[in-house]
């Protein structure tokens, strides 16, 4: 049932995490967001930038779909 799930990458934008998630789901089920940020805003902004860079390397055609 992984197709019914969405995965939040706000705190885990590493290439390893993204690659592992893509073995069980599609890029359209990877999201960047959180209802309550457990880290300060500058860290979230840095993580978003890292996520975008990592996705460009892994699934460049789907980056806009995720972000």
C-alpha cells in the first residue's frame, strides 16, 4: 500500500533517503513540508535547498513535481 502514502522530506533530504524512498514510491509522493517545524526556519530553508539539489541529481525530470 505504499502508493497511498506520501513522504515528508523536510528533515531528511539526503540522496540516500531519496534513493531508498524511490524504491517504494514515485517522485510524486515525495513532499517537502511539515505541519510543525521542529527545527528553526534557516535550517528548513537550507534543507529545502539541499533537497532540490539532491533531486536534480537523482530525478531531474520530476523536481518540479516534488517541489
